[in-house]
C-alpha cells in the first residue's frame, strides 16, 4: 500500500534532530520554531484531521523539537487522554516529576 504523501511530510518533521533525551534540551538539529510552526500550519491545514487531533499533532511535534513551553500551552488545554499523556511527557522532560506523575 503506498504511503499517504501528507503522512510522509509529518514523519519528516520527526527525523532531523534524532531521539530527544529525557531532559529539556535543546538539541542540535531541531528545526527553528518559526519554520516548524509555519510548516505545521501548512500541513495541518491540508489534513483532514479534526481540530483536537491537529492540536495533539502540533503539541507532539513541538515537544519533539524541544519547544516545551510552546507544547505545554497547547497540550494543557487538550482535555482527553492524549492531551494528558503528552502533558505528562512534557513535564517529565522539564523535569517536573511531581506534575508528570498525575
């Protein structure tokens, strides 16, 4: 089955910096925030994802690129299991273990 071109573009956003460490970063190789945000705006606008899923994706990719504060602003407002999970990971990377635990 051929891969969806849009999915490939999202996947490409996860490649440049390699795996994040369990810490706040920043790492070499992350995409600059303005560039990353503009790319996300374009990809999410073209996607058929529901609004809450778009925010989940944005939060995850920002977290992956070590933009913890920006990711936090987004995921703390997602009131479902996905948002809570990403919120916990974000606090774990700060490291704010107490907030990550709940």
